[in-house]
C-alpha cells in the first residue's frame, strides 16, 4: 500500500479563526439554497428545494476537515444533502467560480447532490443515492490498494473519508460494506456520521447508538463517539454536573429536540423537571439562560477543536467511524424543528442570519477581506489542497480477434473462461489490466482457469492450506498481486467495487478493466448501485450468467426475465447477448476497448450455460468476409441466411441461447414452402441506437426500410425487449419471450412452457404470413 504520510501543519489555524470560517460557510451554504428558490425566475412553478438544515449540521465537521485536517491526497465523500456546504467550501478555497453560486439545481449549474462529473467544483465522489456514496470511498480504498500492488508507479493516496447522515445507516448497502472481511484491514478509511437524529419526516425516536457502535466494533472498526462538546463538558465536572449529564442523556430524543425550540429562560425548568435534585437546580440556575441554551447545543459534532483532537486519535491500522452528535439546522432559526428538512428561511430570517455571520445580505457572495486572517487561511489551505492531474497512461492496444478456432459445442459462459485464458497468453499487457470480481460464484461462472493463472487479490499474503492437495482443481493463492477479487454473497458490494475499479483511470491515471460475474437473476439487486457507479464515471463490464429459463432445472428462483430490457435501457452502458463463442470473443474485445478510457462506456453481457454448436453461426472462412462478419457482430447483429431481404416471406430475429430454435424454425418453414430469413442480434441495445439514428447503420443493414417483411422476434427474456424492431420500418411483428415465472424442468419443456420453442416460432411465422 502506498498511503501518504499526513504532514505536520506548520501554521495550525486557531479554533476561533475556524469558527469565523464556519459562520461564513454556513451563511454561503444557506444563501446558495435561498438564491435557487428566491433569486431567479421559476416559470415552471416547481419547487427548487435544497437542504438548509441538513447542510447546517455538517458545517463544523466539514470546516474542521477542509480548513485544518485534509491533505491533497485525501478523498472525501460528502452526504447528499450537504452539497451546498461543499460548494461553499470550494468557493472560499477558490475552486468554484462565483457565477455558479446562484445556479443550484439549474441547467449547467450546481447539481442537487455532489456529482463528480457534472459539478464545476472539485467533487471526489458522486452521492445522492443514500448509502451508496458513503460506501464508494471504501471501494475506492480497495481499488487504490489493488493499483499499488500491481503498478508501483501509481500515484500515492491518502485517506478515504465518508461524511454521512445517520439516516443512511438504515441502508443495507452500508452494512454489507462494513461487514466485508477485507474492509477491516483498511486503516485509510474514516467515516464521520452526522448524528443529528432527524430524518426527512420526523425526529428519529430511537438512535440506539450502542447497537450501532457494537455493529461497527464487531466488524473490526475503531469506534469513537463524540456526544458532548468541551463547554458543556466543563459543566458536567461541577457539583450537580453528573446529574445534568444523566438527565440529558436519559432524555428521549424528541424531548431534547423540543427543548431546543423553547425560549432560553424555559430551558432550566425543562432540565430540572419534577424530579431534579436541589444540586441540579442550583447548577442550571447559576448559568445565564442564554449560556445554558448554548451549552445544551454544545454537541461533539459542533466542537471544532474536539473534532481536530479526535482525528489525531484515529487508529491507522483499521477503519474508523466517528459518531458526531449534531443539531440539524445548527445556527439557523429552524434548528431542531421536526419539519426543517426541506424548510426554507424567510427573507427576515436570512437578514438576521447575515448579521450574525458578519455577511452582507445585499452582497451574499462577498468573501473575507483581503489580508484578514480568514482570507489568509483560505489562501493557505487552497495551496495545501491543490491537486495536479494524474498523467493518463496510454491504453495498451487490444487485438480485434484472438487465435482460438471455435469448433466444439460450448456455452457462452464456458467460452468466457476460455477467452480470459487466451487473452492472458496473446495480449498479456492488456490482460495485466483485467481484474475480475465475483460474489462467491467465481467457479460456477467459469472463472476458475483465470484464477488458477493469476491468483486471488488480498490486502496481504494468506496461506493456502490446500495448496498440496492433489484433488484440488481450483487454486486459491491470495496475494496483493492476484487479479481476482472475491467478495461475499453481496451483489451491492460487488458493483460498488466495480464502479471504483472502473474509475482508477480518471482518479490516478492507471487504467483497469474490471469484469464481474454474477448470476443474471440477481442483476436487478445490483442494478441501482451499479447504475450510480456509471453515473459517477466508473466504467466496467458486468456479466450476468447463467440467464433465462434456459437454465431449466434451476427453475423459477434462478431465472431472469427483465434483464435484457434493463440492459438496453441503462444509460452509459452497452448491453450484449451473443449466442456463439466467436461472437462473444469479438464482443468482449470491443467492450474492453471502451473501458477505462476517456469517453468510454460500461457493458453488460447476458450469458448462458447452454452449449451451442458453433457451426450454426456459419462464420466465413474467407478473411475479408470474416472481418465483415466481425464488424457486424460488434455493431449489433448479422444475417445468417444467404437470401437477400425482400425475397423472404418472414424474418426470424433471435438473441442469445435461443438461436438454435430460431435456426431450426427457419429450416422447418423452408420445408413448408415459406422463405424465412434469420437475423442474429448480438446487441439489441446497439441496434436500437442505430434505429434512433445514433451509432452505426446496422439497423438499416439488417432491416432495409425499402424491403419490409413480417418479423418474429424471439429471446429468453421479456418479449418487449425486441418490440422496437416493429418501428424500424413498420413491420407486422410477433414478439416471443418469457413473461411468467418458470419451474424446474428439462430444456425442451422449459422452452415449450414459455412459447419460445421451435414449434411456437413456426406457428407465429405462419400466422403472420397468413398460412
């Protein structure tokens, strides 16, 4: 691992100065939201929104980090609803132009939530999908460790910090990541939980901090809880202080939040209640009401000095989580109110806030006076945090084909394993950039040969106690130089890691080609975080296998129906479903060439366990015709029949493992005197793009507008995936596919049950041709 040492801060800012900066950051963040809602025309009448209260609770934590603690090598994930704070910080550090401050949630302006690709200022991680952004920093840490173990010239990295709201701890993605065994060895991970104890709809009734802390601790994390600041901590040391602390900590969360909303002179009575001792009564009555009001708000997450002390205590041999108690809306008139999540300050409240923050309501974006201590601090920290762009290493050229001759019947899933072995032999430079991942299904998705050759990645060497077992087929050598990463059965972890492995080229200039396998039925479970990884700039290849009802004996629990359509609809991704081993080889090489490069795309492959005779593909032997076939394969599809469009009575269009039935149906129709063309699609996605006027002209090549014919489309998935083909030239169509849950059976029964067998295809074609 190459992790930079944290340099000593030669001129540490004092706490009072940081408080001045925090007041200005709070003002700017609040003004960014205010300007979006009240400072520009809104012809549509739709509320712009923003999160002034959620931002305010994070201000002190973020100021302590950006203006005193972070190094330029640290990477920070910021909770979605604190994006205005990040923009305010970037503005004071000179990393965001003033013109953007009034553009929150406007076209070309500041995004609603931090976006690594779309925001004009520095954003390390896209967030917004609750829980996913926080875990992204974990997988970025793993990705950098992987880089450092394989490419010594890779730039160093610092800490990977996640700032998350306490409500995000309700998300399962959080706990899947926390519990992964490899994570417990990553000392560069730091999470700070903004424990403001409010969610969107309510004051959270039961935080159960001990339970949460116990769960992190059981996973091997260092747990630090910052409940109270040092001001109220001093009161706890006075006579009656122990009772004061006990009273506040026993107070239900709702009661505490309500106490924040009452007049200052009523707080003492609420603390003492009916059962308070004389000593407690004397203590709280001895404190001026305004001071007592400030004291009960003195939580650990708002004590900047205490936060800085805490960062110095972090154990760098294991991940750390800091539970920082805060007040939602801290410093705003709406602090602690149960409905403050989307509340907006009034004009009068904004004016009062400007006065308290030393800001100018008429010039809300005014920065600190030149030469002032605060301005000097901003300048100094901007220099400390300034990053230089990592030079992009040139991508190694990919071959367009490999040398294997595909002669025996083989499934596309098995062909995947052969492909990886061939790639390692014939293109070792490219293969060195490949990293495979799997959620405990590596052997059952045919990655065994690749793993035996390249090994399994681990943070440190681990002994393989079965290395001398002659009956062991799958070797499991775990080292920091292995090229397969095995995770537990947690698809969300898999795709979270996949997204960050696919972003190393843009973070550190080192390209990786991440390829993950998972059972296709579980793609939907992983889709949302994978989609978010693509949105954030991660480029990767995900392979769903086995797929469809063609895995007949496995039955309905392991079938996939909607995945072909999902792949077609996913932005930033090309979906592929090749039927033949040769097609898979060409498509994979094409997809790999688009991963880890500027302007690249992710890819989804849907593979099958059904062996298919490669002779059915009729790959030409002639070199020129073979290359023409390859180009059509990677464009999205090709014709298998020799007769030209226009001479056919019906065209059969198939995808993936169902192609033997499609070809058999064409032969049966020929015997019945019906001329049937056969089109094999490798990527309905690319054909759809072509039909929309994007990409190649493959849609026109396969379905010439001047030669309409009835179409029967068939795939082992939902039939509406190919329904768009009717619109290419206005053909009458019958779309065959799977629309119901299946059951265990043999292959023939499965296909017949869902109407995708040869007889069903022939029947549909005869119906369309009026026979």
